[in-house]
C-alpha cells in the first residue's frame, strides 16, 4: 500500500542548497504541466474516474488537486516574498476534493496548471538567491518553510501525483 500511496517515496529535503539545484527544480516545474497533459491525453472518462489506489482519489481528482495545491503554493510564495514569515492558512484537501468542481473535466485544470506554472516559474527565475531564504509558517505542520525548501517540495509534489497516474496506467495496462 505504501508504494501505491508514495510511488516515488516520501519527500526528503536536500541538505545542501545550491543555485544549480534551484535551476533544475525550476526547469522541472516548467516541464510538469506538459507531462500531465501527455499522460492523461488518451484516458477515457471511466479511466479518469478510477482511483489511483484503494481509498485514494481518482485521476480526475488528482489533476484538480494539483491545480488547487499549486494555486495555494504560488500565493504562499508571494506572501513570503512580501511579508515577514507570514502564517499561511492550511486548507482541507479532502474537502476540496469532494467539491463539485473536482468532478469537472480535467480540461479545466490542465490549462490552469500550465499557465500557473509558467507564471510561477517567471517569479522563481526572477528571484535572487537571497529571496529563496524568505519563508512562511505552516501552522498545520508547525514549521517554518523557506522558499528554497518549498520549491523542492512542490517539485516532489508534482512528480508524486504524476507517478500516481503513470503507475495506475501501467498496472491497468491502459497503454
């Protein structure tokens, strides 16, 4: 079950912060929307409505979740850059995934993810190395998160949910 829930493993922060790592992460954030489009392009509605694991979200819910999560992340970055360690408001991801828009066509969220990542990467590429030291306080996790660490975590988040979809496709032989 753990491999179904965390197909690429749990997020592990990097120990050494480098400009090269940031550049690689930003490139990955820029590329991820196309990967989501590629892996979901041929899926039927029935396949989109298949949970990636028992008790898990459907592929459709995952795509909408990535849009919701990354919208929140982008705003967290902007808050951290314009305020002194702001306390960010957590949200109930399960409740979000049960709202009516989580059953909408993924064609509503895929372009949103694409444009959001384009804008997010524009922000990230314009930030100085010092800017990545800015942080926000995540009250649900009770931790302060630097934008450097948040960048890595959202790259992992992107790849984590992409792997949910690609592994489901492999298991069910939908190729």
